[in-house]
C-alpha cells in the first residue's frame, strides 16, 4: 500500500505541476526552462537517487522553480514538502527537506550525468526552519548517482544541516483533480542555507566502491510545498 500511495501521489502531483504556470521562483545563477525541469525530474525518478518518498514529491516541487543556484560544481536547488496522502482509509504524512544538485543535464534526452542529494524526513506536521541530520540515522538520506558507470551510492556517514529556510508569506494555489484523485496544495518560494558532506557506499553499477563528498556549503533558491492527496 505504501508504494501504491507514493506512486499515485507522484502521478497526480506531476499532473498538477503541468497545470501550474505561475512559476515565480527566486532568482538564481542558472535559469531553468520547463523542458529542463521536466528532464531533471524524469532523471531523478528513473535512477532512484532521492529514495521512494522524495521521488514522489520532489518532481512536483521542482516544477515550480525557474532558477537554480550552485554548490561545488553542481547546479542545485532546495526543496521542502509537507505531504498527506489518503487512499482507501490509509493515511501517510510527513515533511521532507532536501537539497538536490546535478551536472550534465540534457533536456532533449532527459538525462543527467551526475546527481547528488541530501534529504531529511520527519513525521511532524510543520516545516522546520533548521535541520540537523546524521546519515547514520534512518531519517536522513544522502545519495550520489553517476550515469557514466550507472552507479548509485547511499551515504553511510556524514551530516546534513539546514541553518535557515526562509520563504515568502504568500502562497500560490496548485489544487487539481483527475481520475477520482483530489490534490489540495499550495507553494511558496525562498531560500535554503546550510551544509552537508558524506561518505557513501555503492549499491549498484560499475563505479568505485565508495564516493566521498566533502563538507559543502549551500545557499539555494528553494520551494516549499504543502500538498494533500486524497483518493
């Protein structure tokens, strides 16, 4: 049931994203077109770099941004999602805070050469303004993907810290419905600031056995989404 709920959420969220044309994201150093965000989200979902829960909601959140920042040679953005999903009497909810970086985005082929991400998940009902997470804990996920070797890595040590998450007080409505599924959502844009670094172990592919990302500071354009999905 958990995977079914998340898959349903992803599909409806992407439908809602396609209907939302008011992409008023904060200014960053890299402009993002709709084709680029579509290609990026397709790559994020297909290679599993974000984990199941983040992959269900990050694509919709990313579609609301028009620009990206950067850290350590990667284009990058911040994402926060407060989600509630109710299907056949089963409800799941939580809060996701992530930073996502990429290199070599090919919009026409819908591929990305490298993806690096740090995320924290919680069961609370409010957005955190700060995050302190350790990749040794189950609620914090660090990942790296290298397309050249078809390799994925999952962090085993290191930390993810958000020192500030500042968003505008106004929100944009992104409600939608399709096929008996109702999405109630709103979002705002702002910035996320912090740092992360990790050592990760390979889970598949032909790359090196481990990957190390040194401590990296970030200050990124970000989007904060509140979304409720009901079937």
